[in-house]
């Protein structure tokens, strides 16, 4: 691997690729301090034409030709069988071979996860990968929530693995020294929830896992920002995230309807326009774009499929910060403590 | 039971009881066509003083003295042991004895559910009760979502019971002839989700349960109003509902901050005030207050603990509409079909 950071980019993934991809690289290239290079995989003619219009991106990018692109509707199994040679496949392979420090794609989520797992394999000490997203919080920052959809189920030990990885993600991206962590539940009391969650809470406490652990939080604590990292299984996390997104969209729609409902409403909105524009930027999902697929031997960042250039640049920012962090070394000690405690508890159960 | 409807009201339950309770009865009494009487259980002196100030409520209410009230922090097990003689207990007992058609309380949720289950027992053909809430949707109406917290887990057959009860609830309250129903999942495809959900979908289709069933929906479909009834287990439903509430609160807070952030923003907000006020009413959780505790031999309506008088009146409205419906007769045929199909499938499994 050369000096400096290399990010591998799927040039053809997403609803508005390759345009927003090159635009995103351009925004990121102008924003970061330099020293980052980009391998953009995809259709060389289309990418070259776009790079000609984005000189900042062109100066730090190399086009890696790929013969095809994976569609947004293709199933993961199909992507595994037919994906070889695609921009997505090659972008991931560049991380596997050590050419790049991380991969970013706005493409097909299922295909991205399946090929990443197949090529990069699980990290030692991790049983299941997790998808970690960021969500705006009332305190002006954001909350990391995981798993938001990599697995449908998770047992207690796996939930603790998610907690360990999510905390390191939050630390690397936000710079917070000791992010607080909690498990998502239907109440704050110890006896609430199902067995997996209670086992996870017990494991964190008894295993001596080094986390700033705050027990259980409820659904409304996500937006409140009660803790920095919210841990749950992929079924609940996916539904919580999408319910929150749907609610934000509904409120936004009702607000637009209200502010265009008559001449006075329109005049008021016009006068308050700068403030409303700032609000809209704050709620823009692009601001917190970039979900991390955690637990693999390599950094895998998923951009929202409908992201614009600014959103894709945010996802690149996540990849860059993670690649500059010592994420893997940092979680190793915690994963080891967890594995030892889980073995002991399993042995006790057998004896008992 | 006398002619006309009788609603049993816990006068002392909720953060702002008994004031908002009497206020709510007053609003409801002025709104409904008449013929509804209220039994208000609680401290006779305080209730009498409040009724003196609310003549519409006074004209149709009877105070039923109760010697104590159940606090908001008491655990369900404690409420079962010590709750006898409380306003909540007596309010439920009035439904059990046939004096009243439904009970409404803004009090302690856990205590309300535990005492209701203990006194009223499960309906025949229902294995577990469910808490059903309403959520505003983009189409101007609302969605019924259940279970939002009565049970942590639910198997396939229980999810179908929830679907049957939730559909009847939506029909009774909204007046829609054929509400659409779906199961909450992480994707719309048949193979998505965990076993319980896939079993539920199969049971609805194979058992010939009479529902306008639309398969699976995702979290963002709740606010979109893609279907009229969204069915899930109590763990996921509770977290989804609270995540949505938290998001709506966050957006509201950011909007208030934006519209008070400077002189122009304030002026704009002032001019657009009537439109913003309408928006705020539309998003007011009180509008859709009144969760139904389904599956018991009696109608049990839970008001939000922090509800104001208008919110409590909305919960009374739910109780009234359900009491005027033929809810129990309507779900009997579907529950029977489900039980037969579940038995057949279980037998097939044993043979297989």
C-alpha cells in the first residue's frame, strides 16, 4: 500500500451513479487536507468525462475500468454468482488485496454486504457483521445505531460484539473519548425485554468489557441522544431507523403543506426562509450518510442509494476517518474479554 | 346494564388527574350525541369540586368513591397485590360486573394491563392480549399499529390474532369497510424476516382468514399510511412507536429553535402562525390518544399518562366507538378459522 490513504470507490453504484459519485469525490477532495487518493471503479469513458468536469477529483483519482455494474434490484445470491468483474466486486477486491484502505459504494445493499462478506471474511472474535448508521440527536450531535439490518437475529454475545464495534466506530468518527453505550429495550428496568438483551447486559457487566455502558434505553432515547451508541438486533434496528426516517419525512411534508397553504403562510415562510433552510440542512439525511458494515477484515462503507454528491462525500468522510483510526487494534482487547467470559458462562451453564 | 352506553372512568390515573379526566369527560359529553353516561371512580370531594366547574360532565356523570389511587411508579405485581379498592381497580371491575361497557384510564400502564387481565381474562380464541395504538399517516388518516408493548414476543399464530383484532379496531373507529393489513418486516419479499413473521403470513393466506392482507411492509410505511393496520410483536412495536415519537419531537424542537433563531425567523413565524398552529394540532399526540388493550372480555382503553383534557376526550371517543361496534362478534369467525388452521398445521408438522 502506498503512503497516504487510498479509498476504493464503486463508481457505478446508486440511483444517480456515476454522476454523484464523482461529484462526491470532488467535494471530499476539496474538503480533506490532502494525501487521500481514490480508485474509482467503473465505465472508463463515463468516468473520464465526469472527472474532466471535476478537476479537484481528477487530480487525486485513478479510473479502474470495470466491465459491468450490479443493478439495484439484483438479489445477493445472484450478485455473488454473477458479480465478478463488476465495479462493486472490484472495489471490494481492492481492499482485500491491500491496494485500498476502505471501500465506499452507494449500490445495492444486499449485494454489497454479500460480496464484502465473501471476499473480506469475518474478523477474528466476531461472529456476525453489523450495519451501523448515524442518526441526528437533539444535542446537535448524532447517535450511532447498530445493527440496522445485517442480521435478523442476534444472541447476547453477538449484541455485545455490536456494542464493542459500534463504540469504536463512534469514537473514530466523532472523536469522543468515552462514548456512552446502551442496549435498545422496551423499558429501562433490568427485568425488561427478552433473554438475548438481558444476557448481553449481564455479559458487558460481568466480562469486564471496557465500555461506558448505561444499561437499557427506549426508542425515544435515540433522537434524544441519551447515549452515543444504541445497540440492537438487525430486525428491530432496521424497523426503528426506517420508522424514524418515515416520521421525519411525514413531518417535513406536513410542514411544507402548512407553509404553502395560503398567502400569509407563504409570506411568513419567505421571511423565515434562511432559518428554515438551516433546519432543512440539519434534517437532511445526507449529513449523516455513510453506514459502516462492521466486523469484516476491511472497512466497508455503504452510502444511501439515493444520495446526492454531498451525501456521498459524507460517506467518504466516514471511510476516511475510520481508515485513519486504530479501530481494529482498539476492539481486540474487548473482543478477547468477551470471548473468555462467554466461554466461562457457557461452561457454568453446562455444569449447572 | 341500563339503556345507552356507560363508560367507566379512572378518575385518579395520569400525571394530571383528576383535573384532565373531568375536563376530558366534559369535552366528550359536549361532543357526543348524548346517551352516554360516565362512572367516575376516585376521591369524591375532589371529583365533586371539579364536576361543579364542568356542568356538561356533571349532568351525565356519577361519582363512585374509591379509597385510594395507584401511583404511576408502582410495578404490575405490586398493583395486583395492593390495588384492590383503588380507582383503577374499581373502574375495571365495573366492566367485569356489566355495569359499564368500557373502561378508560390515563394511569400506570403496567398496573392497568395486569389488573385488566386478572379481572377480565382473555377472550376465547385469543392467546395473548395486545396493545393497539394509532399513528398519524401522510394520507391524512391514521394507522393502527399493534402490539406496541403488551408482550415482548409473539409467535405466528399470535401475530395473526393481533391482525384480526387490529383490523376490527380500525374498522370500528375509522368506519373503513375493508381496512388493509400488513406485517411489519425488514423487507417486502416473502423470504425476509424471522420465522414467526413468515409463519403468520402463511397462516393468514392458508387459513382463509378474512382480511384485506397486503403481506409485509417496512418501518417507513407506517407514516406513509401504506396500509391501515400494521402488525408486529410488542418489542418491535414499542420501539418503533417510541422511535417515531422521539423523531417527531426532535423535528418539532428543531423547528421551534429555527423559528425563534432571529428577528426575521420570528416575524415569519408570526405571519405564518395560523398555518403553523394547524400543523401543530395535526402532530399533537392527543389527537390520536387512546390505545386499546385488545383480547380481553371487556373494552380497555389506555390514555397517555401525560394527556390533557382534549387527549383524554379522544381516548373516551375510542371507548365509545368500540362499545358501539360489534367488534367481538366480528372477530369470532376469523379467530375460529385461524384456530382450525393452526391445529391442522401443527398436526402436519408432527406427522412430517
